[in-house]
C-alpha cells in the first residue's frame, strides 16, 4: 500500500478492468486520493487490530478463533475493494460483501443476544442498501448513462432540483453504514461482538466504509457545484446536525463503556456527513481528515475498553474508579484517544474539526457551527470524566488489588494508535496534501 502512495500520480489514471457486466459497465478499480487515504488507513489499522486481537482472543479464551480470522480477512479484503472501486456499482458489490462478512463476527459468541443483534445488524444494512442504495444506483445510470466516478460529478446539467434532492436522499439513507438517524440502531446492537470486532466496525471497516461512500457520492457522483446550486443538501445537513447532538446526549446516559463509545461513534460519523453536505473544499477536507483522525482516536478507545474488560472484567464506567492506578498505560491511552475525539491539541482531531468549522463559516451556517461547538462540549462531558475518575478517585475495590495491565499485544496496539493520534496533529501535511488533490 505504501508503494501505491509513493508512486501515486494524480495526472495519471490507473485502471484495472476486471469484468464487463453490461455494455460500458463492469467491475473496475482505480486509484484516486480519497480512496488511497482510506486504503492506507484500513490496511494499517487492520494490522494493528490483528495484533490486538491475538492478545484479546487468547486473554479472553475466545472459541472459534479460526472462523473469526477467516471472516476478519474477508472484511478487510472488501474494504480495499470499496476504497479502489472505479464506479459506484463495483463499490456497491464490495459494500455488500463487507456486510455479509461481518455478520458472523457480530454473532461470534453464539449467544441468543449475539444472534439477535447480528440479525438486526444485517437486516438494517441489507435493507437500506437494497431498498434505497441500489435504487439510487439504477436511477443514476438511467439519467447519467454511466456509473464511473468522475471529478465534478456525473449528474447531467439541467437535472431538476427535485430529482437531485430525491436521489441524494436515497444515497444518504441507503448508505446505512454511515449510521445517520434514524438508521443507526444496528450500530449499538453490534456491541455484543468481541472488542476487536467493535474496533473493526467503528474505526477500520464498516462505519468508515459508510461515510467514505457518502463523500465519494458527493464529490464524484453529484459534484460540489451541483449540490451547492441545487440546495439539495440543506435538509441532510439538518438531519446530520440533529444526529450529532442526539447521539451525544444519549451517550451521556450510558454507563456501559462500549455502549457510550457506540453512540459517540454515531455522533462523530455525522460530523463527516455534515461536512460532505456542506459541499465546500473545507467541508470535504474536514470530513476526509475526520475519517482518519476519528479512526485513530476511536480504535484507541475500543482497544482500551477491551483491555479493561480482559484485565479487570469491568464493563461499566461506574466500576472504573481508581483503575488508573492499576492500569496506567491503558488509561493514559484512553485519555489521548478521548482528546482526539473531542478535537483538542495535541491530537489530530483538532485539524479535522478545524476544517469542518471553516466549512460552516464559508457557507454562512452559524447554527451548524454552534452544533459543532455544543457537540465538542458534550464530548468533554461524556469522555473526560472516565480517565479523570480512573486516575484521581479512590478504588471501589477493598483490600489489595490484583488487577494488572492487559496482555502485551494489546498494550502495543493501543500505544501505536494513541501515538498516531499525536502524530496526526504534529505532522498532518502528507494527509492534507494528498486530499488537496481531490479538487
């Protein structure tokens, strides 16, 4: 993947055509800046997650590990297919493969609760993609005559604003992996899965595939000028803003750590959707950078949640007072991941939120800027008390403690991702320069 990055030339179109399905339409792959960023992110964090999963699966004595890693590998294969898809049909095929391959991972424990959650997960994702996303693709083909991603979009000039609005709605809600309310319930339900799967769902693969697809549709199917002139995205900005605030408020009510992080993810994903709907350079840059910065921050938090569960068997936030004294490395990593999600220096989340804020100012959406500021305050309220209580509160456990840090593989993984949060703040230039080539 690094060879693709260092050899990438924006002026040279690299195309791999695999098979023709209909005249002028087939399975094809190409390299463009956003896809390259997503592929680099997914491939790197997949390696880190695999390392973490070794320590987690052994430390937690999980069964059926061979099956787990088989579907784990298919999932990352499908993500790379999504990243390099040359047209929306190819992307759709790998999008569905990702849904199907992660279903056994959600149901991994085999309990009735896991099976029920997995059915909700798969039902909502397949229902939205087949019922809405696929219809949008067929409609796009009928009015544009092509499904190939193109700078400036492929929707013909002269298309009515009503058609653009309806088509955008089909895409936005059809891409259920973006977890825009009310199509978000699958994500908290999937928290019954092992923590490496939660990390895969929330940082590496599934949700990032969703918001990545939203940005691809905005930039390469509609085009920024088309969305701006039609005003079609205004309603979806409002829905994204509502999702940001509501999901944050719900997160504050959750005592279960993974549940709180799940609703935090729903909120943060809508940052990305909001930035895409702004249809400005700053909005797209902020959204694209937030895919990366949120990935490093959120995967760190899930790694920490898994490590706490392995070492202390604690899953509720109210049980974690004084835990920082027994697990200082884990809780320090949690603090760094939290700062990145909040968007505070010295972590990469500060840059992505900066560009999102610029996007709202460029379009005169002061209310949306207020939403971002309010959400940031809510992030502080539901994240920072966790490490503060862990380090500065007395432990609830009487007598000598026997809690130790998680297995070494888990500690290495969370150290790498927490350092990544800081590096993205200090050295964001390669990411910024690559994404500038989107325009």
